[in-house]
């Protein structure tokens, strides 16, 4: 059985990376363009982020999370090699050593301790929680989730979607999966059909 901690971390970190997305008009949209966007994003993740319901982002929070997201996307691009990274990242990636430093520095902002959880029907799981009275920092929580994902088995399934206009990363769920969602597969097939028709005509 897959470790539920890794899966939770994978979903949280992928969701962070996917706040950069195709805008529907051939460009790239950023869901974290302002503090309100970060507030909405955090509140949409109450299962993974403690205190999400009442969270209100400030400008500093936004800058920190956007900086972390750039590091995460650079490390995603590193993880999918030798395949190409997301087109959104291809020309503006942080160097891997800089991305690692930013990720590790962010993770260290909140000290954590391991906590053992063991419920009926599941084996023991180790989760990390902030040190009592040590506070909690959103960027640190996200960075620690990114580290758990990048060091875990789900990283091997990480792919960049190369359908036309898509800028997403995804976890490959089955051997024949090439795109993040069916609509991307449809766009890719249509683009290939038009290219073949153009060459033959």
C-alpha cells in the first residue's frame, strides 16, 4: 500500500506547482498573482494545511510562497529529465543548486519533530509536526511537503505534459498515459493530425 503521507505531500506540492497554468488563450496564468489568490489556494487545502480556514495571506507570505514555487518547479524539471520540462519553465528555470538551497532554507523555517501514527488497518506512519510552541510557517510546511515528495517513490511518476499550450506537471497513473488530462490528449492528437495534413498537402 502506498504511504498516505507521500500521496498527501504529492497532491499538495503538485497543486502548488499547478498554480501556474494555461490561461485558455495561449498564455500562462498565475493563480498566485496577489495575496487574495494565495488566501484562496490555502483555504482550498484544509485537509493538508492546519488553520487553512481562517488563513489570510500578506504580501510577504505571497513573495515567500512564489519563491518556493519557482524552486519546486525547477526541481520538477530536474526530476523529469531526460524529458523536457514544462514549457512554462523551459526558459526561466532556477539552477538546481539554487532551487535546492531555497527549498531547504524554506523547510528549515519551522523546526519539526517526527510523530508516529498507527491506526487500525494501516501500518505505522511517521509524520512531521512543528515543534510544540514553535509556530508554523506556511512556506516551511510546503517546502517540507516538497522534500518528502521529491525524496519519495511518487517522484518517479512525475511527468511534464507536452500537449499544445499545457504547462502542467502530473503523476503518471498508468503506463500509456502521456498527458495530464484527456482534453490535453485530444489537443495533442488534433495538433499531430493537422501537422501530418500540412506536410502531406
